[in-house]
C-alpha cells in the first residue's frame, strides 16, 4: 500500500526518468554521428554536428542530468575533431 504522496512521487520519478533518457539518447546519437563522420574522413558537416552535440550536452548539464565537469570534458574531447 502506497500513500497518495508516494504514488505521486512515483509518477513524477517515472516522468523525469523518461525525460532524462531522451536527453541522454540525444547526446549519444549526436556523438555517434560525429564519430561516423570522423571515421569516414568527411569533415564538411562536422561544425553543424558539433554545434548540435554542444547544445544537447549543455541542455543536459543545465538540467543536472550531466555533471558540469563531465559536460566540459565531453565538449573538449569532441572539439579535437575539428582541428
């Protein structure tokens, strides 16, 4: 038996979990797209892909889904590909 507030907390937790997964999957998809372009040596679309990745990382860090240091580390690692 769950109390009324426990049921509500469970609903909120599930909703937040789903939202967090969407943001993490977005980061993962952008990372894979960049890695494929780097492997194929196709650097024409890298700046736009990097900006999409940065946007998704920053959004996740702002909402405390990623630690700010991890966000900085990821951005710096992928910035190397533009050089």
